C-alpha cells in the first residue's frame, strides 16, 4: 500500500466531514454532528483548525484534525480533536502513520504536549494510545456548555 500523509487542503474538507460523521456513528452519537462541510470550509479558512489526511490511491481513508491550544501548567500544546481511519483500512498501520505525523507536528511547533480525549469504553483506541506511551488520565472529568 502506498499511503501518503499530508496536510489537508480545502478540497479535502468534505471527506474529512464524512470521516467525522463515521467516527460519530462509531461513538454512538451521529445526531451530535451538527456542523456542515460549508462550516468546515469557513472555519478552515479562518485558521481555526488544521488537519492531516491519509491518502491511499488518491482516496482519503483517514485524518487527524487539530488546533493550537495553551495549557497554563505546561504551555503551548497541540490539541487533537478528531482522529479516524475508515473501518475497512484499520489494521494496516495507517493510524500509526497519522498519529506519528500529529505528534511530530507538535514537536515541530515547539509544543510541550499534545492532548486529546478518548472514550472510556473504546478499548481499541485505549490500547493504541497505551502502545504509544500515552498517559491516559482517568481523574479529570469533562465539562461543557452547549449552545
């Protein structure tokens, strides 16, 4: 397989949106996705997020979507909002290539950490992150206000 990991472009945003929806279905919350590809385009142009895609034979089969953030305890960090590989293409090392590229991007930017969330029941993801020497915190709870 000839897998290319590259920065996302505007043309990739519909495929990225489709992957986000696929992830939401896997996470049992498809109705929670209220964004549209048009919103992705607008926000991408504003620099609110960036993404990397995994391309196989000209087709996007995975992606990471991230943005710069700040930790008052650690300093500059890169936050991974979504990370998904299409189900048919899992177990081929594509996720590892994407994750490595994301971590390297954090290093390249001089970040002190990269951070993300993972659902407590998602054992395949937890195993993947543990294999990559990630610290999985279980003592912090998420808070949010929806508008």
